[in-house]
């Protein structure tokens, strides 16, 4: 083998090596550049997400009583002073943040058993919360409902606690409160999904009722001795209307008021709704036979036609995420032929 041939071979090997090196450098350099671009994109995405999250770390919320609440972080220790608030929190998936509930909270779990087991703390009754217990739990958010706890809420705010008051009077108000609690707890996506689901179920009822022309007159009893019912401003009134009924006291401006047997008999309801218990054990109204035996009630259309119904008082009275359940339940009572 002559020297010229060996030189050609050596040059060829060198050229191949150089070309391979250049190709490898170009290829891996391109890979590095691509990786760097991906890293830069990810960093920009993270930065954008952190910027979005920062908006929620400095939340300014206005509750149903007009109080402004500013939160610098999402609450990790929440107290619910009302069953409706408890139901909203658990429906949004933040039940693990709840450290205390009122004694009437019983859904979606048997909280009295949790309390006995030491897995939850009772803060007292709905209208009689124990401030000492609440303070001991070190909450970073307290939810109240209605107006019974207005004075307590004022005290808690003066002590530096974050309080959010929920007091809806119609279906839209309930849905807005669900979104409000969602924003306050960092579960806005879950709140939006829940609201969409509730609306879909309510709309399905509306579609079935679209052709209804005859609507039953409805009497809803919330107490006996004295007899009490709901007026136009009570949110139960809207439930009755949305379910295809007409509240016989829709002309009353008060939410809840005292009435009489004589008035009820004169208004002659087609349907009588009686709550299961109001959490008081046996129904306050006694039995169907006792209701039918009330003076003058035998002439009422609902009594003559056997249209007395027991309704779950928890579902009807709580302005929370089970409003679709309430409307579905009432619609089946008012218009059984459609369901």
C-alpha cells in the first residue's frame, strides 16, 4: 500500500470526522436551543399563572350585607355558623378546611358523629354560637347566614376576624353566594361548575313546565300555634313559583308572618306543604289527621283531595346548593303528571 493512498484515506477519515462533528454540533445545538425555548415558554407560563394567582391573594369581596372583606391569602381554617354555609363549603370541595360547624349542620355528613369522634368542633347553635370556641379554633374565615348573627358578626369583625355574611333572597342570590364563597376559598372553578349544574337541572324543570296553564294554589306552613307562612320576599316563595305553583300569600310583603286558619280557609289552597321537622324531632304540626281536623279545614281543596305533602325542611329552607333538589321535589308534587 503506497503512501499516497494512505494519505487519501487519512484525509477522508479526517473529513468524515469533521463533517460528523459539525453535524453533531449543529444537531445538538438545535436541540439545546429548542430546549431553551421550551424552558423560556414554561417560565413565561409559570410567571403568567403566578400573576393570575396574585390577583386572588389580594381579594376584595363584598358580602350580602354590604361589608367589604379583603383577603391576602386563601383561608385554611374556616368556620360555618349555618347549615346552608356548611353545604356550600362541602359542595365546593373545601370541606377539609372547615374546622367548626353549628349544631344544625347535618349534610352532606352526620357532623354530630364527627364532633363526637373529635374530627370536628361544634361552635354552638345557629343563633347561639359560642365566641370562645370560635376564637379557640383560630379561624381565618367565618361564614354566617341570614341576619340572626349580625351582632355576633360585628363582634367578630371588631376582634379582627374575617367574616362573610350570606343572605340570599332568591335563586340568583344563592348562585351568586356560591360564586362568592368560591372566590373567597380559591375554588372558583368548582363554584362555576356547580352553578352550571344547578342551572341545567332547574332549566330542565322549566322545560317540562313550559306548557302548564293550570298552577295549583300552595300553602306552605312554617309554624303552627301561631300559624306562620311565607310571603313574597321569602326565597321559598320563589321556589314555589319556579316549580309551577302559586303561593297563596304571594301578596304579603313580609318574608315570614303570622296568619290564621280563617284566612287560610278563605284562600282555599290546592296543595298544603308541611315541613318534616325543622330539626326539632317530631313535626310541629303533628299528623295529617290532626291538620285535617283543624277547625274549618275540611272545606279546603287540598284536604278534600288528599293533597297534603311532607317536604324535607332542610332542602326547602336552606339557601344552598340543593336548590335544584328543592325545585325538582316541588314540581313533582305540583305537577305529578309531568314527572
